[in-house]
C-alpha cells in the first residue's frame, strides 16, 4: 500500500526484476522508467532494494567485473597479480589501487595475498635501451645536473642565445655552450664540433668559430660518458676538436648512464 511521500510508479516485483537484470543502479533506474542520473532516484531505489534484501553483487557499474566476481577471484588467488589477472584487468598501479580499494570497501579479507618475494630486477623495472642519437637531447639536462651538484644555480635563457645555460659560480655568471659527440669517427677519434653556422637561410653554409667574448665555457659530453668543461678562451678560433687532446679539462664520467 502506498503512503504519502512514497509516490512510486513501480512495484516491488518490478524492482526485483530490474535489479536482477541490470549491471548498475543507473541501469535499474532506467529499467523502471526513471532518470538514471538523479541522485534522489538512486537513493530511493537503493532504500527499497535494501528493504527487500535484494542481491546486487553482480553489479559492475563502469567496471567489467562485479563484487561477486571479485569475492570469488580473491578467494582463489595468492597475490594481487593473480587477482587482477582473474578479473581480466591489466596489472598496473592505477588498477591495483582501484581493485584493492573496492575490496576494502566490501570488507573482504586480503590477508592471504602474498607480497612479491623481493623487488623486481632493474632490467624488469625499466629495460628501454640506450639510444645514442638522444645524447644531444639529454646533454643539457646532464650539464645542469653537473653544475647544480656543485652548488651552482643554473638558468636557461628565455630567448635563443649563443649559450645554452647561465651558471652562477664563485667567479660570477658563466655562459655555457653544451656540445656532444655520440661516437668515434673512422679514425677512432672523438671529433666534437665547437663552431656554429652563421645566421643565414643556407643550411649548407660552413661553420664559424664562436666569438670568445660571447661564451665562457664549453660543457662537452662524449658517447663513452666522458665530461669536459673547457674555457672558451682555450678553444677560441676553433670549429672542431678532439677532446682527448684536452685531458686537463676532463672533469667527470657519466658512463654509468650510457650503459
């Protein structure tokens, strides 16, 4: 019998059928001819479903698995990897958090799930190979790190300049040009270009030396990890060098990053 405030357009039997046939509360509302996006409607049908003690463990919502499936898979699994596999879910950080959180909300016992025996080997955590062609792209970041670790503030120029970095040192602000060489040439030498092309549209124009008054330091990174920091005055007038001829200016080794 309907009472004031209980103006339903559906009866208990219709609700039972809708709950049994639907994957979510919104679907139940639509099956009853109600607005599935209305929070008030959802609260009402939930209240009546609770009164009727209707089983909703098959609901999945936007998930591809239901509460009942989670319960069953959880009981037969020994670790979270098996749980996600049993649910047909990709095992990644986001999905693990979602499944774990849902299990906690349902009050499921997860204490029998074992943790991995130990951390995954580094090769399994990240195994992308080194790409020598990316040395030029990575070098400015390594240069910034090298200077920052020595207590020097590093800044990037706002507009394109002849220098790549501005480094604050005890001697003042140093303008740094970053250069690289990924591999030795046919004669077994590291030949690093320390010149620049003139500002013309013709890309075939030969390189010219940097004005020694426009730079203070060259930071040079080789494909074997060798790091050189050479004053521009030492390289004045040059457009190419073999850094191994400047041994006193070899300041470090980043080879562990290039293996």
